[in-house]
């Protein structure tokens, strides 16, 4: 699916709706590419001729994240593990006993910090709302961390991509593709390292869970 092509072929107002929708549904616990849609829309906003506002992209992302997580919290609070059982049958690659156990371990260990920082990690971003509800986290504390995480993640991501897109246009005019290529490689490397760290910790947790030494896993 070419998300850039889709976003450039629809009315600007619908771009904001799609950002809020994808981010919100992902926050409910359904593994949609919310972050990819947010990044694509933010990149489009760096091109003035398209009429996409970075401010409204950020607002749409923040609202989608905050509202989606809150709805996910309510669903998780009411249905608990039955919700994850249904999600596991629908999305076995993303939701299974091991991933749910790891996310639950992180939430029990770090509490509201997991809600805030989990917004920046794909696995925890999907589980944050439903899992917080299932674990009966105090809603006001959850809501505060949820909104703070949404503002920093959606607002920060939009700002960063917007600035990179704007600077990239200048680089392409005044310098060469080399500088842009270096920036892209550095960004991808950072994302890969973060993902590798999370996956390594999750595998270590799963192994320790099987051997009965969960408390010593990260």
C-alpha cells in the first residue's frame, strides 16, 4: 500500500481524519500502521504546495492517540483477558501469550511510565490502553500519562519529520544527495537498534518465563 499516494489523492481534511483514525485504532490494540500514516502526513506537510498543515497533523495524531488509548482502556477494563484472546486469534503474529506476558511484565514493573514511554515503542503502543485497563491502573494516572505520551509522540514526531522534510528540500537544492542519505541511514539505524533492544529484552523475558526466573528478566 502506497500511503503517500493515497494521502496526496484525497482532500486535505480527510488526511487529518485518516491520521486520527489510524492512530486511534492502533491505540485500541489493533495493529494498524498508525505511525507510518502519521509520518507520511507529516512529511507531506513539509511541502507547502500540498496545503497540509503540520499543526493539524499533530493535533489529529494527538487526539487519535489519546482517545484511542482511553477507549482501549475501557475495553480492557471490562473484558480483560478475553479481549487479548480474541485479538490473538485475529492477529497471532502481534498478539500471543508471549507478547502479552512481556507487555504485562513491563506494565507491572514500570506502571504509568510504561504508558508514557510505551507510546514510542510499537509493541507497547498497541497494548498500552487495553492492558492498563485490564490491570486496573488508576484511570486519572493513566489519562495523564496517556495525554503526555500522545503529545510528545505525535507532536514530536510531526515536528521532527516536518523539519527534516523542510531541511531536505534545502539540501537537495544547495548540497547533494549524500547528506540526505546519511541522515536517512542514521535515522533507520536508530530505529533498528531500538527495535532490536526491545526484541532482545522480550526474548530474554520469554526464556526466563519458561525457566521460572521472570523476576530477573529486563
